[in-house]
C-alpha cells in the first residue's frame, strides 16, 4: 500500500525557472572553485598543490592561472560556446518543420532520408530525434489497422457489453 504525502511542496517557480536558477548557481560554484585555486596560488602554493586542493589536473590549473593573469576575474568565468553549430541553417530547419507538419506520419528513418535528399546533410538517428524534439514533435510506435474491422466496431462492442 502506498502512503500518500502529508505535506505538499509549494511551487513558487516553474520548472523552467528553477532549472535556469540551478544552471546559474552551478556556474557560480565553478567560479568559486577557480577562485579557491587562485587564493591558494596567492598563498604561495604551487600550481600542482593548488590544483590538488580544488580537485583538478595540473594542466587545468595552468590554464586557469594563464586566464587569470591575462584577464583577471573575467578570465576564470566559464565561457560555454554552446556546442557544435547545426549542420542545418535556421531557415532550413523551418522548411523541414513545415514539410513534416504538412506530411503524415514520419519515421526517424524517413526524416533522415528527407534531410539527406532535401538538404544534402547526413544526421544520425539519435540526432534526428533531438531535432524533432526541438520542434516539439514526438514519436510513437505505429499500430496496424485491421481492414476487416467494421466502421462501427466501438458501438457494436458497447451494445454487446450491455447484454
């Protein structure tokens, strides 16, 4: 038997806002770790010892020190580039989305072939699913229809169940 929760949690923020704040604070803890490294260097610890204290490799310590020496505080703030740029341009993605919305049911393989033929770009099946997720599209297993099923099958079933 499952016990129900006595005290519900109040949702002061949306899940998206909560995720944004978590992401922001994770970035701040990254900066904090780097500042601890710099503080150890100020206290005449070697790069190797300071790196050990904060749990990074010696090479990472040298990179942080170099950035600190060149740019100061701004140099140790992480600069996330956002990953590899998409092979499809924004206009190509819009065109793809329009094609998919106008069509019927698509399999991942069908979309993969469409992108290859239409735009000359090769993607893995996993990346196709990521792109479709970005469009707000989802996928489901298709199920077959029995051609022998009468058009009013639900009505017949309901009628038979009432007997």
